């Protein structure tokens, strides 16, 4: 008889600094319900919660996690990571894991029913080494519906069939929702980049594709992602995303050249937001009379890329003190 493949679920506790506590409780509650029913061919050994002790008291965090899971459905282990960044927490969790397969989920996303089974089921198929789930914005409010077509996390897709994530497929994958073998990941972990706190996800995908690995997208492994929590987080997110674009612009061409580049990149993103909102408004439930306000709001957000690029380019240390997310 074949033994089940062992699995570790890894959750960072970094995003929880900015999200509402109810998001983490909903995430854990969904995991608890899914873990109550075994995934065929797999045995989930543990849930690792990687946290910075300076940001969260271990004893209180452990009690919160176990209560939110709704019972002793899986052994829980807290992994202290003093001063660690988002990607460093994921790497540390992988090194501490005992499972043969790793499933990554963030503390601010809420997996839909069947999320874990869809990811692990994909990895059970011959030749599949990497499975990325579908993270989206649920259209619960007007602001959610405005964000859906015009943000990095799209509206919910009705697709079910897996397909490869390629540069031409129209979207990427996200580090908050994926699974792969532990040894495979440890051989090519996230490499945080100086001056960036989100680009390591894209870089890992590029390295894997260059090595001939197919990044298989699993639309059925769905999880909802919140929009930024409050105006301070909103400002920080969009400014920081502008800062993230700076390394993509190539060598600086002098102050005037860089400003022109930044302005062009900002205009491109505003135009992209307009196009997507007009094209996809019905799919996300955005009424025709809501469209002008949605375009105005998302245009303002995308315009924040411009000062984010300038500040991030010319005063990166000051930027980090004010806007690091």
C-alpha cells in the first residue's frame, strides 16, 4: 500500500500587521474546515505560523490560531523569526517544515472550500512540480468592485481547467497561494532583492521557467485577498508599488530622463486601469453609474505610482521609513 505524501502548510504572520484580525480568523477557520476532511493521497503533518516575536506575542498568537481553526484538526507550531521580512519568513518556514510538500498561504487571504485539495491534487499529477492558486478580490463592496479589474489581484475567475502561467497569459502568480515540493523549493528559495519587498515572487517564477519548470495555474484553488486596510495602508501600498517599479526601468538616464520614464510608466498604468474597468465592469458587478467613480478612484491610486517612483529612486532610506509595507 502506498504511503500518503506528507504536507506542511506555511503561513506568514507579517501581512497581519496591516490587515484586519478578522481576515486571519476567517483564513484559519477555512483551513480548519478543509483539514477536517483528508485530501486523498496526502497527510497534513502541521501548520507552521512564522512570526516576528516583536510584533506578536507567541502565547497569545498560539491561542488565537488554535481557537480560529475550530479544534485540533492539525498540529500547530509557531516559528519565531525576529526581524524577518515577508519572504524570509516563507524561506524559514520551508526550512523548518517536516512535510514533503509545502502549501503556502498568507495570514490575510481566505481560501475558498476545496482550496487545499485543488492545489495538492494538481501536484499529484505526473510531471507537475509547481501549482499556483487563484487569488482574487471578492466584489463585496463598491471599492472591491473598483479594485477587481484594476489591481494586481484580479476579479474572481470562473475558469476551472489548469493552465501554464507565462509572460503572455495576462497575469502572474502570487506568493500567498501556491504549493510545491519541499526539496524543490529549498533548492530555489525566494531571494529578497535590495530596495524591493515584493519582487522576489516574480524573480522566482522567472528562474523556474528558465530551468524548464511549468508554473501551473490552478483556478479552482481560490482565495480572496483584501483591498488595502484604511487610507494609511492604501497610500503606503500604492507608493510602495511605485518604488517596486524603479528597478524595472533599467539604468537611470539622468534626472529628466528618469522623470520622463516614471511619468510614462504611470500613464500606462492609468490607461490599463481605465481599459480593464470598462471591459470588465459587468463581470465584477460594477453598475454603469458606478463606473465614473471607479475610474476616478483607481486613477488616483495609480497616479501614486509616480511619487512612489521618484521618492524611491532619490531618497530610498527616507521612503522605507515612511512607506515600507
